C-alpha cells in the first residue's frame, strides 16, 4: 500500500498547522524566550516534527503524535473536566485513525521501501 490514507494526511497537516500557528503566536506575544515558555515551544515543535514525519510515513511519528495528544490529556486534567473530555476524544480519534489495520499497512509499506 503506497498511497497515504486520507486520515494520515489530515492528522499530519493538522499537527503541522497547530504546532506552527501556536509557535508563531508565542513569538508575537513578545516573550518567547522566558524559561517556562521554552518548554511550551518545544512541545509545539514536537507537534510539527510529528506531522511532517507522519506525512513521510514514519512509524515512530504516529507514536509521537499519540504521545503528544496524550500529554495534552494529562495537562488538561489540571484545568477542567470539559478540557479533559475534549482532549480525550481527540486522543481516541487520533489513536483510532493512526492505528487502524489499513494505516498500519501504509506505515509498514513505507518503512520497507525506504530501507
């Protein structure tokens, strides 16, 4: 299976967009290099890297994407129940679409072709 599934393309571009927009927004705020903001920027860069390598068909990128959203589920637990619910639904949807049998075939086919 050489063709990228539509779900992988959508999730990959979504991760790139969310990471890039939030990364740029922080620079616009005028305080991008405060100590605590460096960690937030790193998380945003991880989203971009995950999205790029999802589009390139790297198997590790789907695990990184899942870990990224799971991290947000844990963080949202410190805020409100509605945030936990929303992030939890996103996490479940991303896990479903990235780990379906058809998607697993795609990541396996890309990996064997690139080696």
